[in-house]
C-alpha cells in the first residue's frame, strides 16, 4: 500500500507550509489524483484520516480528491484519446506511438486554512474613586 507513503509525504509538505506561514489549522486540502497514477482513492482517503490525527496543523482538515482523466496523445495521427479505454493503442489509427498527456499526476492543488478564532477585545479596567 504505497498510498500511506504518499499521504505522509503530502502531510509533511502541508505541515511545513503551515509552519512557514503561521497557520494554526488547515481546514481543507484539495488533491489532484490522476486516474492512471496507481493511487486508489479510497485507500488514500483512509490513510489520510488515520495519519492526520498525528499532526499539528491537520487534525480537523478535510480532504477532497479531484480525479484527473487519463488522456493520451498519438504522435502519428495527432489525436488524443481516453487512456483508460484504449491503453497505449490509438483508437483512430492503431498506432502504438503514443504517450500519456494527463492522468498520472499526484498534486496538492490548494490548501484552505481555518479562520482564526475571533480575538477578544482587550478589557480595560477602570478605577473609580
């Protein structure tokens, strides 16, 4: 299960960014996961929920996975096609001279931070004589 290793790396990056920016709590992490990246979304999510409990800034964070479609390009006919349907063989010309354009990514798209607790106005004590 390599999902745990990927989650731990992602959490380390987000924790570092939170520290560098003085963020107390991360509210949400949006991740882009390519559909041919070999990451199983349900396992990734389960690993995240387990691992976030051991962090400083992500304990209450939500995770949203954005699945990116696998698209391949044929160098012979210049067409693009859905990788998960046709693999390496171009459905238009039958060529194997193809390569993956998108779908193998694993990216942190963005990080949302929690609003800080509203600060209480400083209370001034008055001395009455």
